C-alpha cells in the first residue's frame, strides 16, 4: 500500500526526469549540427544561416561559447511571455497550440484539485471504516488510503458526494475542452486564411480507380470528376510507377559524384591517374582507371534512363490506379477528400494529398489490397505487442515495493530483512 513517502518519491523521480529532459533539450538546441532541426522555420524564411558552415572543425559540431550554456534556459520565460500572434509567426502554429495544452491542463486540474481537497478529502477522512476493518479483518492500510473512497462504509449517504463531484468534474472537463477546441479551431482557420496558398490545399489523392476496358486511367479519372465535381474540378495527374527509373537516376547521381571526386583528385595531382577496383565496395575485382570507368558507367546509365523513361510513358502497366486531382477551390477539395464517392466503399478512395516533399513516391505504386493487408498486419502486431507487454509490466508493478517482493518471492525474505 502506498504511503505519503512513496508518492513523494514518485513525484520527485518524475520531476527530476522532466528537468533532465528539459536540460538535455536546451543543450542539444545549442549545438550547430542540430540547428536545422530546432529552427526550420527560420531557415525557410532565410532569417538564419547554418553555423556549421563556418569556424573551426570542432565548432561545426559543438558550441564552444561557454556563455551560451549559462543562459541556455532563457528562452523558456521569453516563450511563455510572447503573445500568441508573435509566437505563431516566430515558431509556427504547433508551438502555440503546444503551450495551450499546458494551460489547458492547469485550467482543468487546478479547480478539480481544489474541489477534491475542499470537499472529497474531508468526506473520506472523517470516516473510520478502514480502522474498523483493521481491527476485525486485519486489513492493512496507510494514511493515504484514508483519503480515498475505501474509507467510506457500505450504504453510506456520503457516496452521493462522490457521484455529484464526478458529474461536476466531468462537466468542467468537457466544458473546458469544448472552449479550448473552439479557440484552437479559430486559430487554425485564421492561420490557414493568412498564409500563402499551397498546391496541397487544393489537391486530393485518389486511390483504387476501377479499371475500364474502353477508357484509360487518365480518361476515367477525368470523366468521373467532370461528372461528379464539375463545378470545382480543375485538372489531374495520374500516378506512374517510375520506381526503377528513380533508382537509375539515383545511381547516376552517385556515379557523377564519384566522377567529380576523381577529376578533382586528378587535377590536384596530374602525374598520377586515380584508379579503383570494380568489385564489391571497391575492395576486390579488376583495377581500372577511375575516371574512364565512371564516365562509361554514366553513359550506360544515361542510355538506360532514356529507355526506361520511354517505357514508362508508353507502357500501360506503369500507370497505377491512382491520381492527384486538383480543384479550383479549397472547399471543393475538402468536400471530395472527406466524402465517399461511390456506393462501393473500396473504389475511388479519396484523401488529402501531402506536400510534394512529404510524399514517399515509392509507396504510391503499392496496390490498395496490398496496402490494406499491410495495415492489418501492423494493427495485429501492435495489438499483440501491447497485450504481451502488459504481462512484464504487471509483474514489475507487483514487485514495486518490499511487501510485494516478500509475498511473491518468499525465499528472498531473509535477504531483504537482513
């Protein structure tokens, strides 16, 4: 049974852990190699340059300014004092909403805590049910248990206090969440209305386009949206499986980088041509001229890329049953993305399109059935992982105090008592 000391120890561990993570966050924030991670919005606006590009070699990875470590937490009060519009412009909408989460916690739990200590604690503490149970049934309890509902006798009218307070706490929590949701929704709408228009706000990703013997995928998509969304439909782009082409382009880029490296190396020492081995990782195989080898590889890849590009354009098998559909208005895109398009819920599936830089293009070639099976496998694996994870957690929790260890592992009792 928990005591005030156990609760104080748990609170101390949690507070100490929070401080450690806060200090680690603040110190990592000062390091040059993390600069783009912590200040991405400034880089997008061109207001900040990468500190790792200048200075000595060590200063590119570690901040050597000792004064920065003295004031490394100065940003905390500045962030809390900053007005919301300025904070949104400075760090983004997510940062402002994140701070409001903490304020929401204070709005909910401070009144609940005060009411609980003012009403529920006296109601529970002024009973002697646990004392009577200890005398008659030898029930063990601590002072902290006297603050709980277990100290109220069966059939007591004091249970009405708990019922009324439960409704009061629930009402206050729901009311606070509703007001906060309205505020955040208004902030989000204002943020979207004030920022520049982006293509992804007008674009929807359509999956599982049904095959048609008389029309191609692009004709089928155009015909469907001209009929069902004629007032808002603008244009579309079908998804093409160009994964092989992307691999060839990536390989050519790598070869070009190696060619530039060997040419630079040769320009610094013209008396000796650079060489390389053609085997695995350059560790084995025939030894050849590096510049000539990379040049020949680039020419070979250029021909393969041209052939693959033509094949992708002409081969119907490369066209996937998916497309990016653009609309004239954001309202039209929102309606399409959030509604079912046909009676069959597995056809013409629509969802918001991500930003081009956030799209993992290789996954667009995955068929809908395969994607559904993968999601099912992940969900089942997650369920069993969570379910079986509860077993060791329960065992550890049962051994979290000395009494529990002595009860469940009796042979350790002499060791514990000594």
